[in-house]
C-alpha cells in the first residue's frame, strides 16, 4: 500500500471519530438529560484526546513525507496539503497547552454565562485574560509553523486562506457605505404590522419541514429538532439541524430554519468519494456562512419567495393582514440600529463585525489591553452605529466567541454575506429564470448550481480560486452593496 | 504513578469510548434517519477497533503483570482480575478472526431477517454455518486461555462465573415440575376480559413515566423513548430506555416499560466511584435479567401492585370492567402453550430456554449438525411443551441470537427469573411490610435493598458469592417454583 493510501486510512479513522463526536454533541444539545453532562464531557474528551494522538503521531509525519514523493492526482495532492496543514497546526501545540486551553475556555465559558447575566465584566476579565494569553501563545506557535503572524494564523484556522489584507480591503467600503444606506433605509422604511399568533408549534414544524424539503433537504439523511441555540450538526449523510419554537412568533423562526438548511445543504452536497478526507470537508467558516446566508438572505428573503411564503403562511395559520406579501416584505426589511449582533439586520450586521474584527485583532497583537475593552467597545459602537451600550451585557459581554477562545472567527459572518451576494448574482446570470423558480418554491435549479460550483468543490481549491471559479471574480463588496442598495434604499 | 493506577486510567478511557458507543447505538435505534446507517456503522467500527487496540496493546499486558505485584485493596484486586480476564479474552482472538466474525454476523443477521419473514431455513443455513464455525473457533481459543471448554467459555462471556453444571442442576427441576404446573394452570385459569382501547399514546407515555418515577427512575439521568425493539441503553448517569406504543393495547406495554426500568435501576445503582472500571460494571446478563424480572414479575405483577395499577389505569383511561383488579390479575396470569419465546408467559418461558440451551450446546460441541436443527427444534417443542411449529418462522428461525453469534446467551433469561424470585424472597424477609409499600406504589424500600445487596456490589464478588451474600443461599429453583406455584396453581 502506498504511503498516501495509508495516510488516507488514518484520516478516514479520524473522520469517523469526528462523526461520532458530532452526533454526541448534537445529542448533548438536543436529547441528553442534564445529569448526563459530566459523562458526556468525559466521552468527548476521550475522543478528542485520541484524535489528537493519532493526528500528531510521528507515523503521521513520516507518511506525509513519504506520500509527498508519490505520484498524486489533483484531489489527492490537495488532500495531502490539507493533511499536512492539519498535522502542522496540531503538532505546533504542546499537549500541555492544548489541555490548559481546554480547561481555561471551559472555565471562562461558565464564568461568562454568569458575568453576562450580571453584566459584570470585572468578573469575567481574569478568566478571559487567561484564555487570551493561551490563544496568543497557540497562535504564535502555529503561525511560526505556517509562516504567519499570530492573528492571521487564527483567521486561517477558521477559514483556510483568509488573510488580513483581504478583510481590510473588503471591510473598508462597507464601513464607508453602510452608514449612509442605514440612514436612508431608516428614513424611508414603513412600519410593518406584527403577525398575531398563536402559531401552533405542530403547524410551525410541519411548515418548516415542508420548506426544508422544497430547499432540497433530504429527511432520509437528516432531522429537524429543537435546542436552545439553533445549529447545524451531525455528518453529511445524517445532518441534524435544530430550531426553537415560540407560539407567539413565526416570521424570524422560519428564516432561522432556512438559514440552518443552507448550512445543511452544503454538508449534504460535499463530494461523496471524498467525504472522509480533509479535501472533502467544508472549506471553512466563510464559505459555510455564505451558504446559509445565500439561502436565507438572497433566496428566501427575496420578494419572489416572500410572495410564495406569504401564501403558505396564510394557508397554514389563517389569513391576516400582517401575513400579506407586502407586509411580510416590509417586515423582513426592517432596519434598526441595535446593540445586539444576533438580533441585527442585514444592513447593520457588518458594522457589528467590523467592531469585533478591530478589537480582537488589537487584543491578539497586544495593542489593546483587556482592561480597556469595555470602553473601546462602547466607543466603537458610538462611532460605527451611533449608539452606546448602557451596560456591558449589551456590549462586550454579549458574545460567546472570545470566552471560548474563538478569536478570528467573527470576520467570517460578513465575508459569508459578501460571498452569498456574489454567488447569488452568478447563479442568477447562469439561470435566467431563477427568481421565477424561487417564486414557485422551486429551488432545484439553484441547488444544482450550488452543488456544482460550491458544494462539490469542497476543499479542493484555495479560497480565492474557489470564488474565482464560481463567480468569475475575486471576492468583492460590489454584489453585496448592490443587493442591499436595491433591497433597502429604494 | 503505580502500574495499577496507570491501568485504571487506561480502562477509564475504554469506558468513555464504550459510553460513546452506547449513545451512538441508542441514537441509531431511536433517532437516526435511515440514510445515516452506513456512516454510523463506520463510526462504531472505528470506536470498536480503537477499543480493541488499546485493550490488547502489549503495554496493557505489562501493566497487568506489574500491578499484580502491587498492594491492592479488595475492590482493586477484583478489578485487576476482571481487567486480566478482559485482556485474556481479547488477546485470545487474532484480529482477522474478530473482523471475520463481525462481517459474518452482520451478513447473517441481514439474511436472517429475510429468511425468517419467508420461513426459509435453507436460505439462512450457509450463513449460520459460517457464524457457528467462527464462534466455535473463538470459543476454543478463549476457552484455552481461560481453562474452559468452548461452550462454557461462551457462557462465561455473557455471565462471568456461569458454568454448565450450575445450569444443569437448575434446569432439571424446572423441566420436571413446570409441565405439571402448566397443565394445572391451564385447567384452572379463567378467561380474562380484554381491555378495550383506544389508549391514547400521550396518556400511555404519561402513565409510564409516572410509574418509572415511582420505581425510582431519575429523569435527570435518563429518558424514555420509542424504538421498534424495546431496550435499555446509554450509560449509568444517562440511561435511555425505550418502548413502543400501540393505541389498542396497554396491558403488556406497561409491563414492558417496568421490565426495562428494572434494567435501568441496576445501571443507575452501580457504585459511583467505580463506574468507569470493569469492577464497577454490571455483573453479567443473568444478574441484569434478574433485576428486570424482579421489578416486572415479582414486584409489578404482584396482586399488591396490580391493585394500585388498576386504579391508575382506570383514572388515566376511564373505568371499564377489564381494568378491575381481579380481571387485571387474571390477565397477567394467563398461561398459554405458545410457539414464540418472546410472547411466552412466566411459566412456559423456561421450557423455551431449556430447548435452546440443549440445542446451542449440541451445536457448539458438534453433536448437532445445522442440517438437523429444524427437526431437533420441533421435536424438542413437542417433548417440552407438547406443540409442534408448523413452520420454521415459528420454530428455529424466531430468535436473532444465533444469527448474530450470541451462543451461550439464552440460559441467562431463566437464571435471571430464578434469581429474581430468590432475591425478592430475601427482600421480603428483610422488609416485613414490603408488599404493603408496593401496594401503595412505593418502591423505595425495595430499591434501597436492591441498591445495597445487588447494585452497589457491581462486579466485586464472584457470581455465587454475590447471590450467597444477598440471599443467604446458593442459586436454586425453590423460590421460583414456590412463586409460580402460588401465582398459577391455586
């Protein structure tokens, strides 16, 4: 057996263990009684420890070197590069640092839950100091191995190939143009009627499943369940998405399901023969977010689809003026300068991300001290959105990302939004009657295009190569700004 | 760190991986969409392979030898003996035999499902030949290591410490006495009214959960769900039992849940500090079955509890003559000479087991050829129960055990029934008003007694030592025969 094939077997085993962990994580969030928490933590730690041991074993390194001398086709070559990257990232970190980070992020997350509820930043800071210290250390070590500065090494961990220059190039025009667009939208927008419930959970579930199926979700290979925080988990042939139901609300709930379905379709569309190798996995968080935002923001919030949705809502829950197409469109376009990222609309959301990008970069480089974070946050909100958090709960304590050590994650949300717009524009150009299909609740042509140009590419191309091949251009802000200009400013 | 402590860490890891597999198995039966089957098989195979590698690694053997020279307390010593036994059983089998067995049982199980439906023994035989051949080979190898003949090595795999002489000693009086008791019961029993449904699923579920809680099941540490074949899975702090609902039926459904709850209480009661070591695990299948049958047959089918149950059934589903205590008692005592083991009553069930014990022993020793199995089965049924299967579907094709290679499992069902009677008698002697508690739906004293005398002992004592300490005598048939004599023959 060639070294390359032996290496593939090793990574197949790692993929299977990763799939097992994915199901255990889903179960923990969706099914597990609370008393099972300690045992589940131990099970996941045992799996994680084994994955780390197998990945960083000296034989893995030997196989990588030997495979590099063997004749490989393009996908095999791309796979070997990703295998090497994963090996380098993992071996860059001493076992003690990995374990210290696991302990520190775990402790910090627990403290964060209480600190946020109490709006008590001082209670969080010492724990966050420790997480930041360990994150910086890991980023230095991994960066040294990969030839990257620490913060770019973190970016590259969540989205391979993403660099600071790209983010700076893309965020500048957003920061310049969005404030004006927001003010225009605020001045023009009408007040939408609020749909009146109750919207029975059983009917919400039925409608959600119908729409998921229309989008192309295959219930022989996945489930829809409930959890406190909606997510997409599981494995490509067994995808578990979740939502939560509130009988008083339907409008944002439905879009939440559409968003997670976008993530699910990406996973389901990954190329079957490569499903258990790094090259066959999702490309990174920016691409993943582009798929959920393309489905939610581009396809499902289009007037074309909202006409269809309005009819299905009225048939399901009974007619009311708030469910008429015009009001629904108005509802899904409401812009508001708010303090909370997860409640933000499409237009203000990128400014929440610009703030976090600035701050986390400064924290990692050492230009910003955690003592000064709340003031820097509040000043940034003032500058970018013209509003000032009255407390840290609605300011720098609102997100889980930094307490769990996910510095370098935030930019992906906005890069995903930009890419979603650019991809949708390319799909529209390739499929002339695309919106007419969507207006009938028919997503087949869109899904076929995404399968070919994004899903089936998996991780076989570099980030910019993937985008270039799919859209004919490098990632830019033009499609997104044109899209929000059309949707919000006319 | 002492060798013993290092060894404990190793087995803690194996226990965590085993716990992960238990949750994945539960998910497969209860939650997984059918398209996830292939990936789940791979995940479980990856976990199983790792467990086998860690268990059989030369370091495990070295640690066992080193630990044997260290000072150990009683539980540590018992743990080391079980660790050694597990190591010996696993290292006795070459990897190719383990893999060939996994493939053969998997193929045979699939063929069995079709062959049973078609009542086509000839279609099953070649696959079953292969499974039997591999089972005999494994039993020889393991027996050689443990100083046991092949069939006893199989028995010892499901219930450590169980031997043929014990089974022969216990089955002889059953075979002698039960036929007469069955004829008496058939002559005397009145016809029970059939409760008339529908019994709405939501109400069944609610009553089942109430009764589970009364028995001592903690829903912070477990769940009740639905699956095609009811089972008890999960881990001691997160126990998953299942049932199935049929709106037309309530009587046997409730007892099914009580039975699985008995298994669950055993797992939940295992000693916390030893939960991740072999000595802290359930003792074996005979003890496990004694716990489910004690709860179902001894406690919940007692007239004391059936009075309580009758009232709860009437309150839940409305009063009807068939739910009156007398009729319910009559219902749960109905004896019938049937062809199918899983439908058998308490009195005829052991004869189904006697038949299987005889046949599987002869198959493993080579005294019976698989060509002759159907005739031998039918002759045995004629001899033991006086009835003859009209086809193999209702004869030797009915059980899954042999097709999946579980030769040596069947005796545990009846040993469990005998032990359940003997333990319940001991509990009654220790708790004078036990039945009065049970008549009020109060199982606390019974559970406390079981915790102390069975659950918390886990695997720390040899089989006969455990029974002797709990009941003051070696395992016998007297308590069981007295119990069925009282219940069915007066």
